[in-house]
C-alpha cells in the first residue's frame, strides 16, 4: 500500500500553490493514477517510449541552451528557447530537486508549442506523468509525437 500512499501524497503536492502556483494537474478532475494510465495507453498506441521521449527533450534543451536565451532553429523544423531561473523545485513524488528552467519548442510549420522543464523530464521518465490536461507544462503524447518525430 506504500505506492497508494505515495501517490496520494504526490497528488496533494501537485495541487496549485503547493510546489508551483499553477500546480501540475491543469484542469483535470481525474485521479492521478487515471491520468498516468491514460497517457501510458496513448504512448503505447503511438509507439513512444517514455525514456526515448525524455532523452530527446534533454537533447533539445541542450540545443536551446546554446542560444543563451534566444530562440535556436534545430533540425530546420523546430524553434527551441531555453530560459533559466534561480533555484530548484522538488519532485511531487519526493524523490529529488530539479533546476528551475523553462524550455519552449515550436514547430515552425504549424506554430504548435510545447513547454517543459527539468522537472517535467524527470516526471515523464521516472513516473510516466505527462502532467494534467490544461497545464502549462503538459507533455501531451500526441504533441510529443509530432514535435519530436518519435
């Protein structure tokens, strides 16, 4: 039952105003486990691996950092901007602290955007949590497939 207690505590820490002002759940009313299960199913349907997606987000973050706060064109199809902030954020699952930052990807052809952070990458890789629908840092599986060419 430790997993259920940990998940319940994590869900409480994901609420707006606990770790971040907007929280991690967006407009979701579903239980955390239901959000994760639905995204895992979608990842399987799209043929995406959580680790590979996280690796690609890390790679794009590093490419964006080369721009020193300015947008960089990556692969001729993405604009990548990496912004740094002071401090760190704790993982809602209580397994570490992560540098505060924000990376924005934009698909040049359509203008579709995706924002993420070091914490987002960790949540994706380790917890299969893409964040809730309507959240500013939601890593929607379909968007990841389009933007990352996974």
